[in-house]
C-alpha cells in the first residue's frame, strides 16, 4: 500500500528550486499522495492550482517523467504565525468577514481537502494570543460550516487547546492535531472528540519524549507527516525535510509500537484517505 505525506509545505521557498526532483523522489519512495498545507490564503490559492496541474517544467533540471509524481491535495487556512497580519478587533468586522469569505471560496475548490493549518503557537508568540484565539475559533467555525476537517497546529498551548478540541468535537467538527508532541491529556481529549493526531520526524529524535502517545493511539486514529521542509528525521536531521522521508517516520513508529512497517503503512494510509476523503489512488 502506498504512503501519504499528510502534512508538507510544498510551496515553501526551500522547495522552489527543485520541486520536480522532490516530487519524483517522493513517488520513488512510495509516497503517492501529498497533502500540501497552506500557511495563509495566497499560499492556499497557489496550492489549489497545483492540485489541478502539478508544478513542474524545469525545476530541478531533471523533469519528472509522466506518472512519477505524487498526487497533490491542498488545504486553505491561516497559520497562527500569520494571523498578526490579519484584520482583527471590533472596528474591523467587515474586513474580517472579507477574509473569511475568501477562505470559504478557497474551500469550494475540489482539490482543497481541509481547513488549515490553524491553531495556537505560544512557543513563538508571533501574534498576540488574543488574536490567535479569535482567528483559530473563526476557522473552526468555517470548518464546521464546510463539513471539511481541520488541520491544527498546537505548540506550547495544550491547556488552551483541550477545551477547544472538546467543543469542536461536540459540534461535529473533525480535526487532526499535527506534529503531535505527545501530551497525553490532549491525546485523550482528541480521541474522545473523534479527532486524529499525526507524527513527524521528531519521533526519530533521541530527545523525543512522546513515545507513550505513539504507543497508545489506536490504529486508525493517527497519520504520518513530514511537515517538510521542517523537522527532517534522523539521519537527515538539520537538513531540508521532504515527502520522500515518510518511510523513515513509518519505520520508527512501527518500532515504537512493536508492529511492522507494513501495518503502520496500511493503517495510516487508510485513516488519512477516510479523514481527508481522498479519491482512490
Ligand atoms: Zn504546524
Ligand atoms: Zn505545518
């Protein structure tokens, strides 16, 4: 069964030079589908276009032969790092509505399979926390209206995330906590709410302290992701991460769970296909 990279930022500038080669390597590594994650709405618009006509022609010198590229799907949303650039506050209702209407229009694109990534990042705090809360809550509501799942970023904000996941689950909103660091209280809330988690290359780091979460999450409730270009797994740590490295994450997850790479591959691919409602390969 093929693998899916459920979270990669293919439009990141670090892929601009050689995206053809990156996509060909992904395909050769058995990664036949990539969910490319938007960080803001211009990003989402570009990625939506890529779901129809994959970027190509000339990047990386060695153009991908027909059929040697993974199929690309996109998300549309605004990362907590970016929400400080958006209108907010009582005097800006009209502008806020305009941004949300643009988000809704992007979600109508057939290649856009989720809202996100959105969430809370209190590690970097690039935007004021009140602004982060408001833009996260707005995007959760839009996800609820649209019926699409939501891809959620949570860093150093577990206590604030828990009640939001619980409420979203009660409202029928489905989500994934991506780059899941292993907080067991948040895992329990997510599972109760019908949510999923996904694991990146940090599972291969010696410093990774979320092993219990990797072991406890039931099959069918977690996916694999690179979060490329960030967080490259061992032995590529510190270099650019790319979808071709998903097998390294699969193998480490299998090792931690005491199962086979094939079982992890089959269960994560099936779970991601269901969650994002992806068409057959
Ligand atoms: Zn993230
Ligand atoms: Zn991301």
